[in-house]
C-alpha cells in the first residue's frame, strides 16, 4: 500500500497569497511567527501549534496559534495569550515536491521560545519550511525518512529572549547521532533509583535559545559520587495523527571533589536520536 493511501491527514489546498500583516515583531502580541522557505520568502503553513516544554511528542493537547488575517493556510501567525513558561512552537505545510508512492510533499519544523521579559514583551520567530521537503517511508524497514532539518536554526532575524545562564556544577550538551547539536525537551539528574539516596529526578535548566545545553541549578547541587543524567527529544508535527518524534538517552557519571572538598565541574554529552517515531495507539 502506498504512503498516500495510508494518510489520515485532512487535505489542505494552498491559496496563492499569504495572510496580511506588517511582518514586524510588534508590541501587541507576545509572539509573532513568520513562516518562510529556505530563501526567506513567505510560505503558507496549514497550521502552527504551541505547547509548554517539555511537551507532548504527539501534540495532542497543543494550542493553535492564530492566523493574523482570515483562515489558514497563512504565513503570519500570532500567539495571543501571554506565556510565563518555555514553549515549543511547530509549523507544517505541503511543499512543492513531487509525490510518489513512498513519499509525500511535506515539511515541519519546531523551535523553542522562552518567556518574554519587561524589556522584550513581544518576540518574533521565523520558522523555515523548505520548498522541496518530503516525508517518505522506507519500504524495507518501515522507518520514516525526511530530507529537511526539523529543528529551526535561530539567527539574527529572530527577536527572542535568551534564558539566564545557570551556574551549577553539571553542564550537559546534547547531540544527535551525527554529533550535531540538537535541542532537548527536558533533562534531569538523579541518584541510582534502586539506592537509598534516590529522591526523584532533579531538573536541569535550559541554558541557551535552542536548549542544546543544560546546567544544574546552583541551589540544588548533587552530592559527590555516582549521579545519573538523562535527556529527551521531542520533534515537530508529524503528517500522521497521533504519531510523533521521540528520542532519549541516559547514563551514570561520577562527580568528584577537589582537595578542599568542593565539587568538581562535570561536563558530559548525551546523544539523542531525532528520527525515531512513536504512536499513541489511538
């Protein structure tokens, strides 16, 4: 059976013009989202969703952003409700790629946005959906194959709030299997679950715009000895309902002390797969 025969998504017909708006960051909404192609030109997204991070990999409980004028599809979207916690935003569209039995023209992307501040109450985010993105199914393995990056590369065209950098003893970097930095959805340290010191998972703090680096909280230091670290990856929208991108890694590490009894800084890396999918079974 072809991929297109298996699709359960609602078809969308793209119009020839984008929604209106002035393209500026504006002061009237907490977040404005501009959807563009690889050349920075506006393109029409059929939906833009957002949810608190760490989010639901399947985007089942996510909120819909608002097309600035009219009904979707649209290139300019806004989040109208103020948010005081980190959110993740995802957009999707049908692309200009040629469909085949194995592949459909599709692209999705996501980015993390930190809460606004008094100095910057309104933020601007570009989400890039390439012109010839495809989502394919490998006939031999049944695995999904995509030909476009799914995590947004943030740059100077975005007007976003950078999180405060923590000062804890643990610094965790996240990479994909090709050793490229990858955004994480959450990260924790904890003692051995079967040991007497276990008191649950202690959250690490996102330390950069994309949450590629995480640090322990200065006011929640671990003790010397063995501690476990883990991190998760949750990707963008998937063309199938109740299906999403999932990644996880975790390992034990040793925290040591110096001659004065102070904890030595620990810098480690975990590897998160970004091409694995899961289904809710619903």
